[in-house]
């Protein structure tokens, strides 16, 4: 259903580290930049990471992004309960000529 | 501080036209690029289109036949028109700035406006 594939949910304890994956193909992640967005409950998404690994202004260094081949990863370290949110990856798809998003990953901080 | 605020009717009848505006404050729309994105209830994000600072516009091919994005520089706002709507067009519609003209460098976002398509 979604061009980019994310796990529906991840969970970890406060203080721990969690990794959220985003899998695509050459036409999107493999050949274009990836961004990551956080959507807190009841709010609009906000930009966390752009150009695969650049933190947006004001985003703490607990959040980091990386890309390898046709997959991208968002790492969140030192988890806080306030980090509980839905996370989305996005990229341009050169075949579809469209911005595509993943289906989102719900982070639960236990 | 750049702020975006969507406005428009919350209820649209099937087969009619949805019209939304995004009012921008804190920066001139002429100097940057802008996007519309929507999110169906409980679902993920769907990109609608992009107004580049040069004036060119790029649409999601799945919506291109029905969508029109335009700018009103005198009002410092840009708009979305979506024709022949059906229930699947019910969603929260967001506008966002594409920083430095980069499609995926979306910040800030408006708060979103919920549109329901129903008779």
C-alpha cells in the first residue's frame, strides 16, 4: 500500500535506543534523499532529519539518520516518554515522479 | 517566525470541489516553495503537490487530474482545489513550506484542517 515500508510499531524502555527502518527501492531511497518526520498525538508532523542524516534546526542529537542502499534508518537514543509518537520516512520517487512516504511507525516508550 | 494556517470548509459534498487556502506569515511566499500533504483518518501521509518558488507546480500523478495549486502573492497565501471529491478524499489537509526549495525539507507545517466528504 505504501511505497516505503516501515514497521508498524517499535517499543523500548526510557533511556534505551530504538531503530526505525524504512525500506524502498532504487527509484526512491536508493537514488534520492530521505527525510524523517515525527508526529506527536493530535499534532502536525514536524521535520526531524533531511538529506538522509542532517538534523533539522532545534532537533536534539539523540535523533540521527542514515542511509544504505535502498534502506534508511532513524535512530533515537536516550528515549524519553515524550518521544512517543508516529514517525514517517519520505523520499522522492524518480519513477513515480512523486514524493512518497512510509506508512508510519508508532513508537511506544514503555 | 514562519507560520502557516489552513482554512476552508470542513464538509464537502461528494462530486463537488474542495477549496483550501494556506495563509503564510513571517515570510513572503515568493521567496520559497510550498507543499500540500494530506492524511486520512488513522492513516499515513500522502503528498498532493508542490509550488516551486519559480512558479512551476508539481502534482502527485494520482491526483494531478483533479488538483490545482495556485498562489495569491497579494494575500501571501497559496491554495488547493480538488475537484470531483469522493469519500476517499476525506482527510486532514496540511500545508507546509519546502525549505530552500527542497521537496522533503518540509518545515514548518500548518496545524492541518479536517475535511469530510459526505452528503
